[in-house]
C-alpha cells in the first residue's frame, strides 16, 4: 500500500509537504505513512484519497492482489 500511496501522490504532482498541508499535518506524518512506519485506518485512507484525488477502492484492489492468500496479521 505504501508504494501505491507514493505513486498516487507523485501522479497528482504533490510533494509530501503539499499533501501534509492539505491534511493539516506535518510532512513527517506523510513520510511515516509512505515508509510503512505508520499504518493507516480506513478513515485515513479516505482522507488521503480525497486530498490526493485517487479512488481508494483501486488502492485496496492493488493491495488485495499483492497479498498472499495465507498472509498472517
């Protein structure tokens, strides 16, 4: 998911700082999400999708496709 979020942000022409400003957070917040240091919940995914302009279902579909059937949580 991290790489999909990075790709969506870059495709939208946004820097981490610009995205963070839209989300009313610090740039380090976006960096932690994109590096995988911080996981996001569904509500945060929706907020990110609105700020960046991507379809959250497409991101989820890519994550689902890349997840092994026996993946442990």
